[in-house]
C-alpha cells in the first residue's frame, strides 16, 4: 500500500516541503510519482529511512553527509554508526575552537581588554626562535618550509610534484599579512591577519602548482602573538605544541582520516600511529577555488612558555614524550631545535622535517 505525501509526512515527522526538497536532491525519492498529477507516493518501508534523515538533519548533518550515512545504513549499520560518531567528533572539535573565537570576538566588539593583557603588552611579548629544515634520511628532495619572526611562527609540508614550491608559497603568504602591521594587541586582529594569510596562501599554491596539474598542495600551521595571547591557524597534519612548566600540550588536531576515526572512538591512538594511511589528509591547501576552512584557536601565553611547530616528519615518528624531553632539554632554542631534528633522525628520518622552536620572552 502506498502512502500519499501527506500521510508519509505524518508518519515520518518530515514536512511535505522537506520531502519535496529531499526528492529533488535525490536523498529520499518517492516510490512512485503520478505522471499526470505529479503527486508523490511512498511505501511504509521508507518511513524508517525518512526518520533517520530527520534525526541526522536535526543534529546539523549536511545533506551530502546525510546521504552517505543513509546509503551505509542500508548495507552496513555499524559503518553508518561510525560515520555518525566521526561527524559528531568533528562538530565537537570545531565547537571547542569556536568557543575561544567567540570570547575573543566579544572582547573585540566590546572594545575591552583585561588589565593583564594591556599591562603585559605595554612591555611587549615576542619570540626568540630557531628554524630547522632537514631532508631526512630517505627523501631526495626537501618539500617542507618554515618561518620564524618576532611575532609569527609557521611551518608547511608540501606534497606532490610541486610540493616544495607550494610549501614555500604558503609560508610566504601567511607571513605577509601577519607581519606587515607589526605586533597586535587584540586577538581578533591577529585572527583576521591569519585568515587573510590562509586565503592568500591557497591562491599562491594554485600558482605554484599550475605547471604540474592536480595533486600538489601543502599543509600550513601558523601562530601569531597578540598581547598575551597566541592565535593559531591550522590546515592539515603539521602540528603546534606548547611547553609550560615542563608539560607538553598539543595546540592542533590533525585533519586526517585516521584522526577522524580516533575522534569517533573507532581507532585506538596507538593503532593510528601504525596505520599506512595515517597521512591521508582531509584538509590541505591545494589551490582549489575555495580555501579550506582552517582551525583557529586562541591561547593565553606568558614569558617562559616554549612553542614548537613541526611537520609530520617529526610528529609521525617521534613519540610526544620524546618531543617533550627534547623541548625540556638544556640550552637555548638553537640547541633544542637541533635536538628535535636529531630525534626524528634517530627514528629513521623517513620524511622531511621542518621545525620552529620559539621561546616567549618580554620585549
């Protein structure tokens, strides 16, 4: 027995307007459409799928993702469940980043900064930093790039035939707007500079990779000081860490398929390190028409903090405990940067390395 669109709407909880839209997009086509009247008819077997669509849309899942989950559900309910968990893990990660951005935006709109930020910045905070680039022990070319200035640190990991040019172009692009106006006392201004830099980086990557066709691109991770705050923009699987009081804290989350599985609880972090597909990226600067949405972040910093930015030539092979020991080592940033490179080489140096070690000091 077929149900009219009105009956089906009541049974599924979806409005007739929504059902027409889902038919047009191919998400939930009716079982039959009358060729003369255009009336849509559905089967009772479609009610369960319609309810699934309704709940997926209520958690904010985009139409394309909803369609993929529904297709999975028909053949692999466990796979559909994994997809839902992976989606929600991504939502929660983005929500955490946006929480900090919202606080910064409210401060900027209100035209206020707290006394700690104002007084600390009157003397100035800056980085004392060291950069190291190492080809590693296996690769024949260097496709990583890095930048260190008094207020901006950045690393990029290129891939593809024009990966070297892509990474160099991206780092140059992020450095331009971030450094042009000098130090900033508001996180919102710094975040705007980083956002402009990422967009320009994507455009420059398009130019750098134009001669080789598709397949080239780069990651990009950058931090910019603003008052007593560290602002961050991140695309890909390069990483940023903060060492404070000897304790290492990650500031970024990898945009990889494997990390999405870890976030969804489908993969143990220890297993992730052994996966051959651990470097498959979900986000990168590839010169496409629309730049990917970076992760943005804001973090309070103080004199004595140490920041590390590195490509996966370090993070994919050197355990975080060993990275922490290298950062806690004696000597200044030059010696510590050397120690990070040596740690990667000690693990076989399978990939290029770019790392920047920056100490936060009073200006």
